[in-house]
């Protein structure tokens, strides 16, 4: 019995520490957002950029900003530019591509604040991870992979968006 009680107290301590870490992480992101300069787009999306160490990472951040701004501004032509050739062929028109992306990833269309949190490469594909805030308290984490096509344009070839609450539940 005494051992069970100690285990229960230890479990509570672990949960309390995990919640404190999650709160600290949230405050860190919010504090970092307020402390750093941001670029503002036409739709009043605030972009907070992580310092980049390379020209390619800067190009990926710029591409992600343009794609997200295009989604938030309902600019089908801009979203079309980032669609892969396969998506362009499958959906056929700018409006259909935009509609498919908006249906699959509505978080981009609702984004009001975007914080770049990470850049990395898997093989030849550069990725970025961003925190998307909708201005109403909901936040999601998006992982975006890009591919440089033969014409020198970046295409979104991989995308995964999950609520921050799903990521915190895994702690």
C-alpha cells in the first residue's frame, strides 16, 4: 500500500512537471513572438522568422510565407504556384487546387501568426516546421517539405498539420 501511494505521488509529480513544461513552452513561444521583429502581410499575418544559417533555408522560409499568405488571402494563383505538378494535373485549375488545400489544411487559411521553429533536411527535401496561431487561441504545428523544380521554383511536396494539443498529449 505504501509503495502504491509513493508511485501515485510520483506520477502526479511527473504530470505536474509535464504541464509546467508545456506552459513554459507556450510562454516562451509567445514571449519570443513579442520580442522579435516580424513582417506583416496584406492579410495582417504576423510572421516570426527563426534566424537562418543558409540561403536555402531563407528561400524555404520565404516560400512558406508566400504559400501561407496565399492561403490566408484566398489567392488561388499563389497557391497554384506552390502546388506540385501532380496536384496541378489532378485538380486542373487554380481554384480547384486552392479548394483542395483549404479543405485539407484549413489552418493555413485561418492563420494570423506564424512562427518558424525549425529547419532541417531529409535527403534532398528541405523541411520547415511552423507554429500557426489563428488569433482565437487555437494553435497548430505544420511541417512543410519543399522541392526545387527544374524551373527553379519551390513546390510544396509534403505537408502535415496537427493541433498543438495533440503534440503536447504525447509528452
